[in-house]
C-alpha cells in the first residue's frame, strides 16, 4: 500500500539508510544518497550476490570494466539506434509520459511490438487522459534515446562524444576473448560484474525503484548453441533460489515468461522476476537467452574474431549467452519491503514495535553492545572493540534498555548484547534475538562463534 511506501521512505531517511540527493540545495529530483546504514546494506547485498554468483559458482569469474567505452560499442549493441522510449508530452500541463506506460496503466494492455502509430491511435480512441491534469491532449510520439551523452577532453565536438553506459553487460562482451584467453576457461563459463549504469529515464520514480543512476549486478553466461535453453532453466532456478535464501517469500515473487510477441527479436526466452512492491508488481530481475546476438554484433562491428574453439568436439562457434540482470537498488527496495514489519508486542498496552527482519548476512550491524549502566562502559566498550574486528557492531549506552532494543529492531540488528553487573563476575552477556525477542546467556568467549554461525549465508 501507499502507506507502507511512506513508512519505508520515512524509516530510510530517519535512520540513515537513504537520503534525498543534494538535499541542502533543494534536492535533485529522483537522486538518492545512501547513508551509513544504507551503504552497509548495499554492500552486503553485493557481497551476497558475489558470494553466490562468483565465489560459490564454479563456472563464473568476475570483472570490473569501465563506464566510458568506445562509442562503437553502442553501435554494435544497438543502443545508439534502438535504446529509446516512446515519449509523449501533455499539451495542457506540459508533463512527459511514456506512451506504453499510459496504455498499460490505463487498462493493462501489453503493447509489446506495437508501432508508435498504433499506440497513438489507441490513446486517442480510448480517450486516455494525462495522469497529472486529467486532460486528453497529447503530442505525437517521439523516440527518446535513454543514453546520457558527455564529452571527453577539452572540446565539445562530436568526435569527443561519449556515453555513460546504460548497462554493464557490454563491458563483459567486449572482454569475452581477453577473459577466455587469460583464465583459460572452457565454455560454458560466465562473467559477473557489478557497476553503475545510467539511463535518462522519462518517468523515474517510486522512490529508488526507477532512477537515472543505478547499479547493476549482471552475469553473462556463455554456452554452446543448443544448450542455451537448459542453461536458461539452470540460471532461472539459481536466481530464484538466491532470492528465497535471502528471505524473499514465494507469494511475493512471480516469474513471468515473455510471450512470443513480447520477446526481443534476438531473444529465444526471457523471464521477468516480478516482486510485489508496496506500489504493486514490478520487475526486479530480467533473465534472457540472448542467443549469439551480442558477440556476433561485436564481431561484425569490430572486425575481431570472437568465436570459440571447443576442444570437446573440435567445433568452432560464437557462444550463446544467458543474461540474468539485476538492479542493486531494486533488490534493496525488495529486501526492505520484505523485512519491514510492525508487531504488536503487548495488546493491553497497545504497544507495537517496528522491526526490520533482515537476513543477518544483510543487516548493517550484526550486533549491538549495550551496557546496562554507564558504569559498565569501559568493559562493554572493550567488548564492542573486540567484536568489531570481526563484524560491524554498534554501541549504544543512551536511554533505557527497552528503548535501545527498539532502536536496534528498527534498523534490523539481529543481536543485542547486554553487558550487566553479573557480566563482571561470570564473563557472560545476555543476547537478545531480534525476531523472537528471546534472551539467552552466552559466555563472552563464545560470542564470536555464536554470531558467526547465525549470520552464515
Ligand atoms: P524497465 O522495463 O523497468 O525499464 P528494463 O526491462 O529496461 O526495465 P533491463 O534493461 O532488463 O530493464 O535492466 C535489468 C535490470 O536493471 C532491471 O531488472 C532492474 O533491476 C535494473 N534497472 C533497469 N533500469 C533501472 C532503473 N532505471 N533504475 C533502477 N534499476 C533499474
């Protein structure tokens, strides 16, 4: 619901997860800055992805390629010609809209494969109105390229024109031969990378769901032609299980396969993973069988041979590609939506708590050390220092212990460690579990192993 979104945005801002960008200058629309807790969560999301997609997956290796690329890249990839959205202006109130979105939001019609003329006719026939002013008076559709243009060097001439990459994938394709040669990987293998991408979106919004500067976690998996559909299934399941393992509930996730009409001309199969965000279902992750389209395009435009010699049967081919492409911010919003909970703790007192039920691996702080009295701050501080060599640990000695628990619940800290006067004698502390609120006495000597075991992912 809208209310959930408002609450999430307020929590994110109030507790230092996400701030509006450039706020002291009145902001810059649809930009967001990640505060101390948001930066931790974001890093942990990326760590989780790298762990499953590079560290634990025997097929894949990593890469960190440049944002600025030779412009030929975008000719080969099709982004210079085709990476555009159908833009319409409202003549009454001058707001901009995507024609496809106007139709889809109006009656759910999927316009995949429609021409601009078809969309314009449909909008006029149905009298679809501007969501901003309610009038039905639009301009014709213009195709609007989503790439950000910039200039390299000191002159602003067209020779120096560059684009900020709109996806990280092309950095993988142009390095295919380098990576294959230097790692001596045999097909099938994959290349995974995380990095910023930029798209001049016409209608950004829904908090961090659609922004113009974002991060992607992309895998390009190279396989032999005719094995592609098997690998497509493999990655589809692998990605789904990754989300489940982070605590995403089955009922909030749906895998939507593209119909024949909806498929890109080069794709044999595509599945959108959609999540039930507070504003409704939205794309979280796109998984596509891109055939040999990308490598063939780069081979043609660059004139470099990008085929692969397969020693298992002495054949030579341009590999097929399976691409799971995921946005860091969209997964961030997914995880926050899933984790946010309000729990009635005491009915008689009408006492509720806000608790972020984050997977402990993702939580910004793994534990908080809370001295029962300021008289214990020396010992409790030493304990926090010791634990912080292994984990992100918070320390809080302000206010009642109950209030301190609630503050940690709200930011998703899985364990609160209370140091009390008995601790001086028995070298034990009380550990409170965020989700169950159960407490148990744990020896200080065992704490590190205790926490490490619980955050395991
Ligand atoms: P949409 O239809 O929502 O514009 P898309 O189909 O163009 O998305 P892809 O090009 O498949 O998206 O991008 C892969 C992934 O990158 C998306 O599933 C999403 O997680 C992320 N992503 C794409 N565009 C944005 C954006 N503007 N803001 C945040 N994340 C994005």
